[in-house]
C-alpha cells in the first residue's frame, strides 16, 4: 500500500510526506515551492528519465548526461488537467540515436507509470536532442 499526506502549514502551503518519509513543501500559489501541478510534471520528467538511464545502462551505452524537460498545456476550465505535454530528452555522450529512441519509446509505452496516468488526459509527444560531448 502506498500512502501520502499533506499537512497545512500556512497560507496555501503544505508539508507533504510520502511512503519514503521524505518531506516536500507544496505551495498552491507557487510562491515558495512547486504547485501540485508542477510536481506532476516533475514526476513525469523524473519517472521517464529514470527509465532512460536504466535502459541505456543495460545497453552499455556510454552516456554522460540525461536531462528531461517538459512543456505542457492545461485545459481552460476546471479541472485544469494537462491536455498536451512535450518532453525533450537531452542525452550527452557517445550514444546511438537508435538506442536513445528505443529507451524513450520503452519508457513512454511500457515502464513510466506517470506517463501511463497522464496519457488519459494529455497527448504526450517527445523530442530527442543528442550531444556527443
């Protein structure tokens, strides 16, 4: 069973704690911490980046860096769910494009549970940028 809690601290700020016990500040106004919806995008980037690193390591690809960024659009009316998300994968090192494409595809289609949930409301697209340095 997975658990999470959010304890109100002040204004629209909350201290959130998940199964790991790590605490995270959440701010509905995005003034002193990430908003809940920003955290959803952070979770997507972290989830798929984890998958890509894991797959590239298993393929023994000589990468030196992986960065995933997201740009998203939200519905105009409540609930303002994400309707479109573009992920940009920046991979550094002497890796083959095909290996990175395979890793991204496997993450998006099979492994990333955050992407699987967001696919219910958002069209997720991606772009890959390689840097041989």
